[in-house]
């Protein structure tokens, strides 16, 4: 993947894709001192671009690594990257990390905080599950308590258990894993938020131990604008048996229906179909 044409923005400069490298003693590689964003550009415009840039800065603050770039500078970096690669529709990855420097220990205030932006074409995150409904495994790893880790940061360190859970799920023929939180309530998938519907009412976990996704917030707003009741609340595992529809939301996942979680099954119903086409229209508007 590193051997291809294209440009990547790194610390203020556009470099060749092949040259976008970091040193092996990069602090982030050893201690997970990095935060990132996943964004999608549709018809030449990144959906909720400023919200993503603001979240990146917030994630940095939460990890005690304030970014040396303003929202306007992050916006300009993303624009420059898309332009340099000639993309109008692409996935955009912005990453900020603590680099190599004076410090090789855990504390590393003297090491520079760096940033890069890459973009590439990325179709449906869940392949044809986007239409048929994804099959999810139940992860053995739990989302950590907010007293353990800043759950609202989109921080690389939080993804260690996600990768492990997704690998285990794929080994069982599933597309992803649903994770419970540290208390045992339904939380989220490894890179997307989760929603359920029953008798026309929508239920989604409270954002008190998960990433409060930008797509999640968009979808809640869309549903409420249509007059649909949305309950943000603690959802018990036993409730899965009664839910009729289920879907995931995320920048990469967009709106992906879920057909199965463990032994529980759900229909790809009208609410999901309507929501998918409305979301598609919104991001392309
Ligand atoms: N939860 C997790 C763990 C994620 O990685 C993502 C993807 N960023 C989401 C939820 C969805 O967030 P968003 O809608 O902001 O992409």
C-alpha cells in the first residue's frame, strides 16, 4: 500500500505517497500518542469537514497533545490533499501524532506534534452488506470505562481492542463485531455507532462510553426532523431479541443495515432504506 502514486500532506508540505514515512522511534508508535479522523468527500466537498477538524483538535487536547494547527489550517491541508490527488469523491484520513525527538520515555513534551493528511478512493466499508445487511459477531472485549480512557477522543489507542475484535469476527465469517461497554450495555461496533428500531421507535446507546459519531448525531437529527421518536438510553443485551431493525452509522460505514448479531436477526426494513437514501442525498447536497 505504500508503493503507489499520489500525494500526502505532511507537516505543511505535499510529499510523494512513497516518501510519507516516519522514524521508527516515533513516540506514537511506542505509546499510542496519536489521534485521527476519517472523513468522506462527496462531489468535491467533505461532509461535516469543520466538525471533523474540531473533533481532531479536541481529541488532541484530551490526550494532552494540543495540535499546532488551527481548524482553518486543517481545512486547508485537507483541501490541498484532495486537489493534489484530483479527487472529488474520496475517504480522507487526517492523523496527528507525537513524533520522534528528545524523549524516548512515556513523557515526551519535547517531541514535536506532527500531522498528515492522506486521501484515497474507498467504496462501501462493508461491501455488499451495505444492501443485504451485515452479520456481526459479539466482541469479547468491552469498551473501557470513561474513567479508564477518554472515550470521546478518536485516539489510536482505543482501536487496539477493535482490531482484535474485528479479526475474531472476520474469522467467523462476520463483517464486524458489536461491543458491549464495561457495564454490559450495548455500545458500538469497532468503527461505527449502532441503532435499533422497534415499532417505529428508534433506540441507540447513550454517548456516555462510546465515540459520539458525527454520523450518529446527523442521523438522530434526520430522524427527529421527520418526527421519529429517538431514545438515547442504556440498552441491555437481552433487548436485542425484541428489536426489529438494526443499522450502523459512521463516516466509512455510512448507513449499513445489520441482518444479524450473534443469534439475533433483524430485517432490512423500510426505515433503514429511507434513511440510507436520505443520508445519500444529504451528503451529496
Ligand atoms: N465509533 C467508532 C469506534 C468509530 O471508529 C467511528 C468512526 N469514526 C464511529 C463510531 C463513527 O463516527 P463518525 O460517524 O464520526 O465517523
